[in-house]
C-alpha cells in the first residue's frame, strides 16, 4: 500500500510520463524580429536650497560664566537673524565639556560650544547674514543643493525626456523593419 502523501506524487509522475506531446512536436512559432532599445536622460538641477552652520565657543574657569558668554552671543545672533526673514534659524546643538590640566586629573576650565543652523532659498540674504554673524561666530559648514521640490521636478522632466527618446527610437526601429 502506498502512503497517502506519496500517492499524489506518483499520479503526477504518471501524468507527466504519459503525456505524448513534447516541445519538439509543437508547431514552431513564427520568429519575429526583435530589437533591444535603451535610452538615457539627464538634467542638471539648480541649487536653490542654501544651508550654513555657525557656532560660538568660549572657555572659562567657571561653567556658569562660559554659559553666560556663549548664550549672550547666540541670543544676539538669533536677534540678528530674525531681521532676515528669508533665512530660517534654529538651534543645532550645545555642548559643554571640561578642559583638563597637564596631569589629566584636574579640571582647569570649561568649554562650551553652541551651534545655529541657517536655511534659505536665496543665497544673497544668507550670505549677508553670515557676514554679520562672523563678527562673533565661526562658520562650520556651508552648502548649496537642489531642494526636494526642485529635485523631484527635474527628475520628472528627465523621465519624460527618456520616455520621449524611447518612443522616438522605437518608431525608428519599427519604421526600419516596416512594422508598426
């Protein structure tokens, strides 16, 4: 007696071996000409998002005094930035850490660093603001890149260009082969 699981497999094997039609017996499909078509498209995207990071840093024996110094600089920078409505300003982090003496066992002073991130869609207002802030702060980074909206728009245009190029190439191939 054949176990219940083996029985369906045996029937399947019998059905395959009993099938008299094979691939060699099937009528050959007419061969049609084929062509591989590939296209590329690229576009440059304008830089319309400008970012900068500025920081103030101070060192003092008193942690309270170092915080007062840095916070005064940052407060003044935020007030200056508010006068430039085309520039968005936000805090980008603060850190305070000890400065150890030569022996490495005693704290000689405290150092504090506070950063601001500046974002703008226009380079001129950001540049003007940076010129003012550099009197009391340092620039730690500056970048220009396409905004996500601009990137998507340019990408969509490049896709449309690629599809149009593909259609043109397909028409050329089809016309050369007297096909639709």
